[in-house]
């Protein structure tokens, strides 16, 4: 029998396939064995966004409001620059929802300097200041801020929220401790969380409680930072800065004061908390503030020692890796500070208007909580639904004031927040207080509030429940 070359080739091919099959089976067994030794986590199905509890919470509020016939008071669109008055859908309103405390937002000088900055620099800095985004107006603004606070230096960021997040997370770490007033801004809480530092709080404006917290601490922390606000944005009261400075001298912590609602408001010349109390500004380690309120721009700043500024400019991610503040915004803020310095009578008018609003509100029987009559006066109305409806009712009366509801404040403490400006007239303030008291009484007499909503029916209408039982 002669050999068949094609048969031999076929035998070789079959043998090669058998070897490959054996190798694959062996490899598969080995892989299975490895996986048995190190079990793989089960594949997770991606959750739809409309199945998230956060979305369900949003929809609960939305559907509940619709069932009660309550319009959404948020995201009201303004037709023009908003100050003591505004225009929405062609109608003029007295406006108590603006941070424009000293009326710099529509000041002709601010507008002129902003336009000049656009003509010279364009709109954007177009890069991080560290690499190519530095402009002379940035340095001028930081020098002006340092001068207002009477300290060595300042650093500007593109966002007030980012300022707290970037500064706190830069200076503090997992070996450190941050103690804060329970009513502190959310941005500070975000900064603490990002830093990884241990967090403790003390009762609002209670320095004795703060000292109790300090006494109970071990000495294991590398650094301790205490954070308060100059004027508290939800309640309108002010920090007890002298007591805090005295405590700092005994316990050796860093003290940070958030001046977002205090610059232009407190002090004879509007320079803030230290001027209000006659305190050496160097007794506070970190002055923080925003450029979107008294200076009617956008952004934030940290002021303090030159060393503090140097550290933040070199290490704070929100500065190093973020585009520089738009030159037009820096120019507007710089001009706002110039007006603050040259026209202290604006602060005086603001202080008078705040005191008048608080006085009339108390006389009308409104609950103004802890307010001391400066830039912010809350009117506490109870539950969130009532606060939202009251805001809508006031709009019918020509008054724009926005509600603050749960979870921004605890349920049962919902409120309308009235921001006062130096340009509000006595008549505008008196009218706002009168119609607020009248409309709130109407709602209370009707027992209008959370009880007006059938939440059992709301739950049935939620998207997740509507999908239940469907394939």
C-alpha cells in the first residue's frame, strides 16, 4: 500500500487541532480554577436615572405641587438687570431676590469698566492663570481685596462655591479636623468632604458649645480649622466674632470666616465683620467671600497672609487647574470694590433698610427667626408647600421673594428669604411686609400646607410605580 501524502497532511492537521483543543481545555480549566480562587463580582445592571431615589424625590415634589395646583416658583426668568426692582414677562416687580446689596449691578461706572475690559481682553482668560491666563486686572483685584481686609494678600477663584471647596480641601487632609457652625454653607461642607478631614459641628452661633467640642478632642489631629459665616445666609444673624477670636487665642485653631453676605453689609464702611466688631483682621486666619453679591460679578476669593495666598496659588486644584476669572468679571468686581470704598453711604442706606424691614415685619407678627436686620431677613412660614404658595401669592401682589424649602432647611422651618438692597424704598418695604402678612394669614386660615396633598396618590403617580408590573 503506497503512502498518501494528502492523508499524512490531514493526519498532521488533525493532530494539531487536537493539541490546540487540549491546550484550550487546559487553559479553560486553569482559568476556571483561578476564578474559583478569586470569585468575580456579579455583573451589575446599570441603573436608570429615573429609578434613582433622588429622582423619585424630585418627582414627589413636582407631582404633589401639581395636584395641589401650586406653580413652580423657581427658575423665574428676568427680562432685565435685577436690583431693587425687576421685570418678568413684561411686568415690573419689587425684587427681594437679588444679592445686589449696594446696587452696583446697574451702576454706570461698573458697566463702563466692564465694557473697557471686553475691548482690551476679550471675554475669557482662555487658560489657567498659572500657564497663560494671567491678566493685570486679576492682580489689581486681589490687591484691592487685600486692602479692604487690611491683610497681606488675596486669591480669586472663578466661583464662590469653588472657593470654599478648593481652599478647604487644599489646606486640610485626613489627619486634620474641621469644626463648623451647623448652619454653614453647603460649599464648605463639600470642601470638608473632599479634604477627607474629620468633621464636627457645633450649635448655631453657640461659642460655648464650640469650646465643649474643642475640650473633648484628642491631640491626635495635625491641624484644626473652625468655620463660621459673617452673616448667615439662611437666618440673617451674625457670628460672635470677638468670642471666636478669644477662643482661637486659647486653643490655637485656624479661624475661617465666610463673608459672602457680610462684605458691603457689616461695618461703618462695609468692610465686613472685622470692621463691625473693631477687630484686628489678622486675628482671623482665612477670610473667604464671593464676588457675586456686593461687587455684582461672579467668583470668589480668599484673603489673609501672603503665605496662605502662595500655598493656594501653588496647590489648590480649583485655582491651578481652572481657567482664570474672566477679565470682564474681574474688572466689574474691582469697580464694585471702588464704589464700596468711595461711597459708604450705600452701606448706611442698606443698614437702614434692613432695620426697617425687620421692624415692620415684627410689628406685623411675622416670624423673622434669628434675623438681626442686615442683608437678609427670613420670614418663617412652616412647611414647604405653604412657603411655595406664599411666594406665588406675593408675585400676584407685585413682590418677588423666593422660598427656601426642605432639604435646604428642615421641614417645618421653610421660609421666604428677603434680600434687602440700598435702593429699596420705604414704600416698597412697607408694601412687601403688608402683603406678606396678609397672604400668609390667608393660607394659615385655610390650613394650606402639606396636609393639602394626598401623598398616597402622589406615590401611585411616581414613574417607578407606574412601571411596576410591566414586562
